[in-house]
C-alpha cells in the first residue's frame, strides 16, 4: 500500500532498523525495488529526483503509485533533493507521499525558513517532509575536529533545526558522499557523531550517499567491458551500526545504476547479436533485485512489513 514516509520511518527508528530509499528512473528499477520488498516482507521507499521527474514525469510517478497501491507491503513515493518550495508542492500535486526540501547549501536561518515553509504546506496535505543540515562529503579518519565541524552536521544545531522547522526526518552529514567514488578503501564514517545526534533527537535520521559500490559488481562491470576508476562505497558494517543509532532512511541510487549497467553489459558482451529489449533489461532488473535484497538484509528491514 502507498503510505507516507513517516508511516515507514517512525517504526524503523523505534525498531532500530533502516529502510532503503531507492532512486527510480524507469519501470524495471521500480519493479526491482517494489517486488523485492514484497518478496522479503520489507517496507520500502521509492524516490524520484527532480532529474527523474524531468525524465519520467507523471508517467513514471504513476507506475510507482500503481505498483505501490497493489503492493502487499508499505511503500512511500518520495521526492529526493527537492530544490525549492515550488518543486516540493509540484511533487505533492503529482501524488508523492513524502518530499525532501534540500536547502542545506543555505545558511542555518535560511535553511530553517525554507524548510519550515515546506513543512507547513506539506503537513496541511498530510505529506511528510525530509530536510538536510550539513554538507555531504568524504572525510579522513584523522581530520582535525575543526575541519569536520565545518561541514558535518553539528548535534546542537540539529536539535535547534528540528525544533524550529517541524521536519519529520533529517538528513545529516556524517562522511558519506554521492556517487561511486566515496574515498579510498573503506570511507570513514563518523559513527560517534551519528550516535550523539541519535541520542539528542527522536525523529528518524537519513543517510544520503549510502551505496556500497560492491566489489563483485565492480569486477563484473570491468569484466563486461566497463571502465571505472577507483570506485568505493559505504561498508555494510557502517550501515548496520548507523541504524542502531538513529539512521532510519538509507538512500541508494549508485548501486542500482551500477547493477543495471552490469546486467545490460553482460548480455550484450556475451551475445552481440541480441536486440530484444526484454533480454537486455530483464537481466538488469534481476541484478538490481539482488543488490536491493542484499541492502535490505544489511539494514534489517526484512520481515518488518
Ligand atoms: O542524490 C542524487 C541522486 O543520486 C539522484 O541523482 O539527480 O542524477 O537523478 P539524479
Ligand atoms: P548514492 O550515490 O550513494 O547511491 O546516494 C544516493 C542518494 O543519496 C540519493 O539522494
Ligand atoms: Na531524499
Ligand atoms: Zn542524496
């Protein structure tokens, strides 16, 4: 069933498990996300960025909503990185049940003001809101505290921000970054900061940039002719630990991009004569489903629906 983000994330925070928020851009991705959630009895969030809305529009939103409405598990349709009040309201008009207003690049006061405006409008329509405080980016383990504090989320500020905005869930900067190149080896995640923010707050926390960039997927990507540099993602254990301390929404896009490309590359590499789209996109959907299943097991959302 199609539900709000809060309906999924409040129980997750209370139960100390994470829920995957997977980005979709087409039917096959959407099917992989929702069908895997049903298979594993897991709640799930399907999210569309503004780029996804530009690409798939209401057609894609309707595919998500239809699958969600027919699903035997709770599914939310979320706007990822909404850049303005107008963008958030447009998504609500399209039938989204959760929206993000990302005003994290503004100063604290302007971030509060912009977020608050979206919260008031969204709540009037029964829609829940994600906002962000801090700047995403990779960090070194031994970076000096002042440098960390310059862009990672400050716990005291997080408390103030939640009070002043009424946001339903908050994305925090803890060392993750978007994309397939999150650092060398195992990227450093500031677990102490997550634990502190988790202790001082009670709303669900959100981790962006949480793809694992699995080594086996990268190896298959290369073996099938792909060219990728020093790819690195978030370690499964870092996500397990984070979900014990307040992280409830875990954003994953890159892993699905890599998985779908691996599926497509492998088919075309092994069979250059193939041109039936079902034989090309079908395996991509299967590789994505396997990656989603792994993530749901790591986050502990299996069996929670
Ligand atoms: O955080 C960004 C997501 O990976 C969405 O990316 O804006 O290219 O759709 P996109
Ligand atoms: P990844 O690039 O790690 O998949 O992060 C996606 C994300 O944060 C979407 O908002
Ligand atoms: Na988001
Ligand atoms: Zn993000």
